[in-house]
C-alpha cells in the first residue's frame, strides 16, 4: 500500500517533525513509503528513503533531491522531457505551524489529495488552545479554568500561583513555563510572547494524574490505543519532548480502572466525532477527584503515538481505508442562465 | 496599482462570486486589474478583462483562456518556451466555500501571495455560524440565543415559533427558512440539511431593525462605511441576494442616532480586531430595545460592499497598503546539530 509521509514545514516544530518522520518510517516498513519534505520556504522535495536521517536536512542535502510541486491529485516532478506525477495518500506529519494550523489540510483538500490528518476546521480548533476551550465547553468536556492574556494588555492575572503560561498556538511545550510567584512572572510572559501574541494561563496542579489516549475513527467505530500514564516531569521541556518524538518502543498500559478507561474514552469520542475524522489524534487528560479533564488535543501527535498501538501498521492501514470524502459541489449556472435569458442574450 | 480579482470557486456561491467580480471590476477601474477565475475543479484561468461577463463562464469559454498555476509568490503561466509569472496582490472575492472557509487564505499564505480577505482563522470562525457565536460571546458582543441541530440528532427544538433555520456553514441565505409552526418544520429542516449536517436555529423576530456596517483596519485605525438599513424583506432569498451582489450604486446612510452608530462601530471593532486584519468585512446587526446584536459576519461581502463606501477605490487602495505581514519562522537545526554532535557524527 502506497503512502507518502509529509514532514518539515515552516514551524518551530520543524526539527521534531523530521525526528517524527524518521521514527514513523521504521514503524511503517510494511507500506510502500515515499517521503516528502516541506522546507521552511514551502518548497517540497522527494526524499530518497535511504537518506532519511536528520543530518540530510540540517546539512541541506535535500536540495540535491528532486523538487516536486503540488498539483491536482498529487505532486508533480518536472523534468526536461515532461513531468511525472506522484499520486498516493499523504500522512501529514508536519507538527505545529503549517501542519496543524489548517494550511496543509486546506492544501490537500484543495488539490484533491487524500490524507491522514486533521481537516481544516479540526486543525484550527485544536491548534489554538483558546478555541479548544470553546470546543470542549460546547461538548461538555471538562477542562481547567483559564484566562487569556494578550500582548497589548496589562499584565494582570487573576489565577492564583502557581500557574502555567502557554502560548495559545504552539505545541511541544515551546514557550511554556510554570510561574510560582510574582518574581517569575515577567520572564515567563516575555518568553511566551516571543512565540505568540495570545497566552493561555491555567492553574498548575502539582502532582496531578495525567493520562494520554490516542485513537481514530474508521468504518464507523473508534479504535482506541492503550491508556498511557506519561513520564512524570513537571512538564516536558522542548528537549525532552524532542526525544519523546522519536519514541518507537511500545509502552505499558497504565494501571487504571476500567471505569476510568471508559471515562477517558467517552471524553475522547466527544472531542473526536465528527470533527477529527481522518486523523489519528492523541488527547492528553488530567484526572482530578475521579473526574476527567481534557488538557490538550494533539491532532498530529509526535511519531503518530505509534508506541501506544499494539499494531501501528494495521491501525494506519485501517484509517487509510476509511478517510472521509469531501462533498463535491457541482456548479450548474442556473441563475446566470435564467438571467441571461431574461435579458434576451 | 496592480490587483488581481480572484473569483469563482467550488461553492454554492460560485455564480454570485462571478456577479460580484463583474461589479467590483467597474468600481475599481483606477487599478491595473487582472482577473483570476477558479473553476469548480480548482483550475485557475487568467481571464481577459473584456470577457468579464457572466456568460463567459456559464458557456465554459474561460477554458480557452490561459490556465495558470499557484507557485511561490504568485501564479505561473506555463508555455512552450518557459513560464511567465504573474505577481500581484489578490482580492479574494470567492464567496462561501473555498473563499470564506479558510482554503484560499491558507493557499495565499502558503504560497506567500499578499491578499485582501480574511486570514484562515478569521475565515473559519466566521464561516461557521456556530463558531461565530463562540467568538462573539468571548468578546462580549451580543447575539440572539440559538441552538444547534445535527443531522443525526432527533428533531427536537426548544426555541419557540417562529424561528429561523440556517445551515451552519453557508452564506447568501442558501437553505435558510423561517418556520412559523410545526407543520413547516420538517420541510425547512430537510432543505437546510441538504447543505450542511449542522444547523443553527434562532428566534425569528418580526420587524426587527437591521443595520449593516462595513469596514477595515489600515494604518492602525478602522475605516468605517456608512450604516445601511438594508431593504426590508423577511430575509433575502437566494435570487434577491444574487441581485444584491451586483449592487454598485451608492446607498443612503440610515437615519440613525449618533449613539447607535457609535454602538454599531464599537461592536464592529470588537469583532474585527485583530482577527480580521487584512479583510474588508461587513457586519450585519439587529437593534433590539436600544441594544445592538451581531447577526452575521460577512468576511467577503457581496461586491465587497462597495456601495457603502463613498470612495471605494480609495478604500481598497488604503487597505492594500496596510496588509498584515505573516511572521516568518526561520529554522536553525540547533537540536539536530547538538544531537548529531553528541552522537559524534
């Protein structure tokens, strides 16, 4: 089965996308894989599978490989004697900007290229943590209380210390800080405002239980991963997260009650359906006093959360066979015809 | 000054986009205009200005004109002896799907083409009337109460008759009905569900005062149009709206108090800033008991609401000179370098 892994992007998470792609390559060896790299200028290159190493990109060696161009139905490789078309479904593995903000989804849809990944609405609502709060509230999925701080506003925060400061529109913990008291505030805000003009502020709950659950919908039912209790650090900084994106070994399911698993799955399904159809997503939850709270939606999780699936290859196979179809709209010019006729010409 | 009008699109509003473009052409004669038609298959054609007539498209005559392709920085016209690049800012005049759902915004941003029109986030939040409710609520802008009905749900509606049924994601009154009693309900829902799986239901207030206000931000301040009291029909059906999109004569400002104008502008500014920067939008309001309610945001209003501006050409000129810049992200491969060094290779 053919599949092209699309990675890179003009994003703060460009490097971890490369790491993710290299990891997923190993896990999907049963597929007939292609690799499409999107550079920071939005040029696409078809990468030789044997060169799928991080240094290929950091050294700029991808520029010696064939450049390809988006065209209706796929990517086109142009040559002196005509062009060659590469038509296959895409696995969108561009984390952060471009990949998760709706750009790649819009491009794939517009050019009629089937793809695994969040559609544009799903991207937009999950890329901005503020909008995710609106989404969760509308679906009766609990989240922590929050406030929004904009760059141009006075730095007044109602949330009690300690709290966590996050740029609204970045993943991978970039620009995120825990603020324990007033002395740490300005620095944390300065850092976060480097990455976004809008910040999300949430209470920081020391020692809160965290659970991650991935899944996707195919053939009318959701396939869930195991529930993972992620490694206990206060939160993952970028370097730890970077290593996290190269995870490939399977993990142990968290030792949790069936009732909790059911609650996590219920919240996952509320968020997932129907908005995220076509994507394999990971939802990160908190458990507080027996209640499940959504922390984050990762619509393109690091290395596709492969380590949470017993048979990741089979999972991708199943999802690929069940991608949502975009409703096609045919234009019939009825009104123009009737108006032209009325005018007698 | 160069400007290309982009119109058409795979959308239920394809035809009114053509009408809009023809109207705007006349109003922007001071510009050096180009015309780019997007057909229902997402092929782009460079249209001869003298052929900018509705029948050109309904008869398929555009297919005899040069096909052009999206490329970094503009559109490319390919020929036997190389290609010609068309680089100019774009006025996104594709109404409805493609133009207003974030697709065109994503494409223009991705290919680094400056454009007038809503950016992708603004598009997605205004294209779906449900999300517009969330946006307005977060900004303390009043809207009518509403409920959501999904196709798969039981047809139970809590709103009292009469109410209005709208597909969540369409403009131009397509699929919209007023439902006066239970006997009219099923038909209205059937019609609306033809166009979307999600409907918005709002109370219908007979004789409510309506006011439209357009505007845009440039050089740090908002330029407002006059306030219009739109023609009094229960609501505009598609045919009336179609004619509405070809409006070019200036209208009279509504006879309203300065206080009301100030209220309308205040609500407009709350919605507009900073989300809609780069776009000229029209907000449609209700006035109920002296209070202003947002009815709809039109991020690409019919014929760009040219008839509400005293000097429309000057308005577009001003907006074009003040388009938002997308923050460019440079990738530096610091992590890959440090990891490669640690590995000693």
